[in-house]
C-alpha cells in the first residue's frame, strides 16, 4: 500500500480531496486484483471507471466499478470469488476490506456489492465504501476488447494486467441509454467526451444505440425530449457532482449544445 504522504501529494498537485485519490487508488487495486483472478474470464469492465482505468488515464475520477457478466455464474460463487480477491489484496497490500452480504442489493438483472475499505488514509472500517455493480445479462452490440489497466500509483504502475473491456462505442451507447433511464451529470459528461472523439463512427454508434435501447425496452427517440426535461435538475447537480472528479469542468450549456447537435446529425434525436 502506498503512504498517506503519496496520496496527499497527488491530491495537492491535482487540486483534489485526499479521499478522492485514496478511493481511486483502492479502485485501481480491486480492478488489478480481478485481472489476476479466476473471475477475469467472466467479466467485462465498463462505465466511466473503465474510461479512466483503461482508455484515458487523465479522465474524470469515478466512485464505483461496473462489470457485465459474460457467462452465467451462481450468485454464491460470484460472492465467494470476489471475496477471495479482496482477501488476497488484504494479504499483499495491507488493505482492510469488508463485504457485508446483508448489504448486497439483488435486482432482477444485477448484483450490487458495497465494499467497505481501509486504505492509506487509515479511516475507520465502515466509514468508506466502493460500489461494485455486476450486470447479469446484457446485449453487447460491439466486440469486447482486452485492454491493459492503467494505474499511476508507485506500487502498481509497472504491473501489466489486462481485463476484457467494453469498446468505446459500447460505453457510449450504454451512456446514451443511461441518459434516458436516470439523471446523473456524469453520464452527460461522458457522452460529451465520447462524441468529441474523431475515431468513433457516429453512424455505427447511432445504429448500436437503437439496438441497445431496444434490448433494454427503451425508446431511443425519447432521448432529446428527456434531456430537455432534465436540464434544470442536471444544472443544479453539474458542479456539485463533478467538481471533485474533473480538472476543468466544461460549461453545461456547451455540453448540451454539442450533444444535441450530434443527436440531430446522426438521427438519434
């Protein structure tokens, strides 16, 4: 485990709270632990944390970890194998973890773990936790890619471990669906960032979005209307939710204009 001093130095340089850096560090090690476990073959890493940990190391900080199961697993087996990863990290890195089974949220298509931890800042166990969300069944539109994990901390930056990961196109269409089903400023931020990538074929993304939305029983034609309806709520939450995750937070008006323009240009509005 790195020292509290290293956490504080990084936080100072990046103008972040110490606890933001500590959580990112612990997230890094959980991902690295999974990439070195028997669960590796069964998981696809996704979401905003995947953007930071495999694609863009300087991307916004995230507070949770999201995976999709690529094959069926018994609930008990998933819990026990995940606990084994945490135990191994406790021995190798001196973390302290607690995964309380009574706090596991069981939904129709997901299991959500809340991993309590003690990291470099040595807070009391139970005071801090990381949400780990496992989607049980998901329609994948684009091929899965195996990607190297990028962790900048002194005790893990030289490790070369890979995880199966959603492609950028898959992350984007998931985020577009998320904009319809929930109100999270981070989804809007991520969509804006991905729409700005010249390497993505937006026509393929549009087609993939329609297929993904259909699989989730979501009407993709409602996206622009729903974004308009959520504008006031997102405006209130924009800086509150993202200020500690992003170095230079773009103005919300510019973000929404860009997204709406892309939606119109590619038949997603």
